[in-house]
C-alpha cells in the first residue's frame, strides 16, 4: 500500500467579523459569559449570497498554492460539510466548478465536525489503491445561515470558514500511523437540524418553528464529547505504541475550549502542544481541524518527521482520531 503526505494546507474565512460585543446587542448574553463558557471571542460570518463552496474554493486555492500545484493537478475532491450549498449537486461539484476543472471524481462527506477526519481516511484509502495521486480534502461550513440568531445557547458558538489540505502519494515514510473512526446514531437527537430533509420536509410550520436551525442539548453533548474525544485519542496512541510526549502537535476539533482542555487533561497532552483557534473562529464544524492545521503549518510549527495528532467529535454522533507522521 502506498503511503501519503500532506504537501499543502490552506484556509479561508469571510472578512466580516462578529464579536461577542456585537452579540451583546443581539441576544441576552455578554462577552464574559461567552468567553468563560466557550473560549470564543469572535467569529467570521458570510454576507449576502455567499455559499459554502465559495469558501471551499478559496481555501483550495490557498492549499494548491502552498503545494505548488494547479487545480488541474487534482485527481479527486472531497468536501466535508454539514452546510452544503444544495442537497444536490454536492458542494464538491460546486467547488469543482469554482476551480474550473472537470472529469475527476468529487463528492461530499457528511459526518459533521468529524467530517474532515472521515474524508482524510477516505483519501488515504484512495491513494493506497495506486489509482490517484493528488487529492484535495477540505472542510467548509457556513453555519451562520443555519443557526437561530435569537437562541443565545447556540448562536454564540458557531462561525463560517473553510480549511483544506492536499494529500499526495509518497515514497517516503510519512503517513498515517494509527487511526480510529466511530459513530452512534442512537444519540443523534442531542445535536440536530430537524427540518429540511425527507423526514421533515420544509413547510410553513417548520420555518415558523425554526426547525431548520441548530438544536442542541449542550450539557449532554459536552459530556459525550469529552469522553469520546479522550477515548479516541487514547485508542490511537495505544495502537501506535506512543504516548502524549511523542506528539509534536495536537490538532483537535474545537467546539468549545473547555472540551479541548478537558480532553488534554484526560490524555496528559499539554495545551502548549495544542493548536487553538476557537477564540478567533468559533466552532466551524468540519472546517475546524484543517483551519487549525493550516494556522500551525503557516506559523512553522510543524517540521518533517513530526507526529501530529488529530481528534474530533460531532453530530451523528460521529468521532475519530488519527496520528499522522509529517
């Protein structure tokens, strides 16, 4: 089986910034309350008719530039998102159109906040077949269009943005050392966007009741997230026969700073080794990990041979962890 390497990373967030102080004017909340419970100080949100694929295209261009490639060099496009442009075509198809290319396979991954890790695992498998060489894996979200801006428990959490990486075949020794993916649909009701699908099609009633927005039982989600992310990390460390001391950089999904901190304590991972971006971007579901990875990469925090640990937890519920040798 062929190994793979990350040859480029990229990101894009819309220019408009919504601060906690802006939110104080919209809902019954405060900067102190938001920062204390979530770690979020501000988030970026789209304006007008900007869609998820618009962000994905810009992040892809950034990653391609970092890799020294052109869009025409891509063999596959995988977009992880919980906020697609349309039910169909896929956001990956719209992203492909935006990049000006065609005649290659493109598709979406629907695993919410864990989507990037799911997509990365699929990309690794495709490269291992020997049929594909350069794959774009991206997480892209426009959460601002699916939150209830009158619900202070959810609207303060989320932001918009996209992150991407270019994964390529290699003869070197980089690649995935250990990985784990899981899911439990029996508790999916704890974090859900109820309407808009075939179970609850759009109607006047669903719109009036705001059933096309995020509905979350925060305390239960918090408990599952900490337990599952910590367990996933422990599992891949054991599989690779490593400890937290061996990890150069930890890149977790960032739904809440307290979840990240609690997970780090459970696995003895220092926060100093953790790429934290939630203060600037909020929870950007499938985009969170690639945004945090790109931020660390652009700051020169990753060098060849480093071991990078990823972990995520999201609606579904889905979860996963991965150790990657850079």
